[in-house]
C-alpha cells in the first residue's frame, strides 16, 4: 500500500522529470486566427516530424481557454482564438497567458508563457455624451469646476494622456493627474450669453492616436448685477411746478421703466414737492428722498 506522503512525492518527482524549461512568446493582442507567433519545433531544436510522432499538443491549465495551437506539420505556433487584452487582463499593466506543450513517448511538458502586448484599439470615452453645468454669472475669475475624467480601456501610453478644450471666450482647462477642471478665465454675463457650449477632447498616447469628446453645456444663471434700466434714454414732459411763485417749466428727465403711465393724484403732489425742492438747490435732484419714485434715478432740469 502506498502512503499519502509517498503519492505526493511520486507526483513531485514526476513533475520535475518531465518539465523542460519555460518557453516565452510576446505578441500583440487581436491578431487574426491562424497568425504565426513562432516556431516551437525550431525553438525546441526538434525535427518537425518529431512533433507529429510524439503527438504534440497545446494544453491549458484546465480552466483556461486555449488561445494558441501548434501546427504539427511545420511546428508553427498559431493564434487559435481571439486574444483581447482588455477582456483578459483589464487594467493590469502586464497580461500573461499560460499554456503547456505536451509531448508523449516519453512524456515531456514545456510551460509556455504568452505576454500579450496592448494595442491601441480603444478610444478615450467620457461617461456621458454631454455634461451640464450651471454657473452663476457672479462667479469670479479663477473659479474652478470639476469635470468627470475620460476612460480608455487600453493601458499605459494607449490610455488617456491629455485633454484639450476648444478655444472659447470664458474658460481654460486645468489638468492635474486625474482631476480635470474648467477654470473661469473671463467672467460670464448672463445678459450677453445665457448658454455656452464647450468642446472637451480626451486624447490617448497611442499610434495612431485616438480621441473622445464631450460637449459641456454651461447654463449661465442670473445674478442681480444690473440696476433698473431706463426704458428710453430721455423722456420729455411738461410739469407744473409750484414754489415761490407759480411758473410753468419744461423739463427733461430720465424715466425708469417701472414708472406708471400716469401718476396717481397723491404722487403728483409729491412729485411737485420734490421737483420744487430740487429747483431751489441744484437743478439736479437725486430722488432718494422720494421713495415713491424709486424707479427714478435722476431728474435733470433744462429750464
Ligand atoms: Ca482589445
Ligand atoms: Ca488594447
Ligand atoms: Ca486607447
Ligand atoms: Ca444679471
């Protein structure tokens, strides 16, 4: 009867006896099926007929899919299935597949390591087709707004390397590692432009270079940055003004938009009072003391 220990020892020795060095191949992902990776007969120093006689075959570790095969007629190692680095290794910097070459009579195993090189077969992509930003027009120069970074399924130089913002009047781009920010270079004015579309491009470092874009849609929110605006530059009216003596004067005054078309009687009285006050002093009156005329900024008398 063979003890458990002896069984393990037997397999260990067998493993040592039949394994002959590693073989290593490095080639790019996405090669067509049937593409030649190398020649195993030459690499092992075997006659091509030997492979066929000893029923050479490529095995996997068991669970792995077989991505490569051997041509017994000439010893060439060929691609047997699609090898997609992104699908196999994701963000790993190095992507390795392990297979074995098995020869029989006598049993001989060669470990084969495939180093799968990345090719630039993916473009940078933003999570969304467009990014919406709402920025108040009171935002000061230098204000920063974080933009979600782009992603590229490739690795190293084939992943995102730089960003570029299409020239525009208000924003520049600041990139620090994975932090992408719009920086307000020139302040916004909602009264001039309520909507701004910016085009942001992410570029990888592959050859040929690939890129992805996103539209940043900026809605400029209002701030109370304007005094009431005059509806017309000059408003002419005749006004009876009573002070020491009763006189009729023609005045030019500037009128604010919200002035009622006709003043109620009580306001007419107050207006007369304010104007009379003005005439007695500077001929120009600030109507701060006339709260009912808050729409007026100034009255200028021309006679
Ligand atoms: Ca791929
Ligand atoms: Ca790739
Ligand atoms: Ca890429
Ligand atoms: Ca405003």
